[in-house]
């Protein structure tokens, strides 16, 4: 990638910022960490990024090899954006940024996307003792956003968009901010309902060690 935004330094940190340092770039990557999204999905998750800015960032990230476009097979046929294998390598960066940001001396305010709420589970998950195995389905904002989660022998092995249907041991439903509160406080918050194995949900919350 070339342009005036480049730092012109050989430092790998500067090179990384050449690629993902523009406003909204990292947040676009964040929104693709749990699976592909359409342009309209990204716009809904990042409403303050105007269509022109979002289009420009998607083009730049595609040209840099961080994300790729593909068309879903019929009957959907939608054009979606997804992380490349190289782009997925940013996962440890997000975990480090999340932990660093949680310790900010400045009070955090603002909205949270549904993906952000769920990604906190992965960022702050710490294998618990004794280990347990369970499957979870999270339905946020009146089923607008659905996620599946699997813990096997105390390890988080899957967090992705999509439902588990009848396979889930526990179903968690609620407003995204209520679920966010539940994750941060490790207590079932008002406005969150649990169907199925409540003990499995309590074990999951205990294993999410938010700083």
C-alpha cells in the first residue's frame, strides 16, 4: 500500500500501522473475528463510520491482504468480507489491546457492538478448575445476533456466529448491554434469561476473568 498515510519507516510497528492504523480499520477487523459479514452488517455494527469511509477502509484492507471478499453460495449469494489467514493473526493483538484498554484510568463510555460483547468472553477466558464441557447459545437483542460457544474440558474451543439449535446445553438471551454486564460482573444480570444448564453458565462466567 502506498500513500501519504505511510510513516516511511522500516520499523515493523510502523509498517503494521501503515496497514491497520487508519481510523476504523482495526474495528472492521474486530467485527470479522467471529466470521464473515456483509457490507450492511458492518455498517450496522459501525454506524459512525460513513459508507464512503467504510468502503475505503475495506478496499485498503483487501489490497493489503488483511481481509478478502467472497460470494456466499446459493441461495444466499451475498457478497461478504472475511479475514484472511494472515489477518486472523491479529488475534493476540486484540487480546492485548483489550486487556490494556480495560486498565485505562479514563472511564470508558459508548456503545458496544454485539460482537464486542461476545468477544470479551474469548479475550478474558481463563481455563477454570475443575474443567467442564458444555455448549452454549447466546441470543442478543431479540434474536438479532446469535452466537454459539463450546467449552471442552475447561477450554474454550469455539466462539462463532450461528445457532446450535437443540444441541445447546444452555441458552442465554437478553439485551446486549445486559449480557455485557453479566460478563463483566460474573453474575446473571436483570434482563438476561437462561434456559437449560444454569450451572454451566455460572461456570462460564467464573472463567471469564475481566480485569
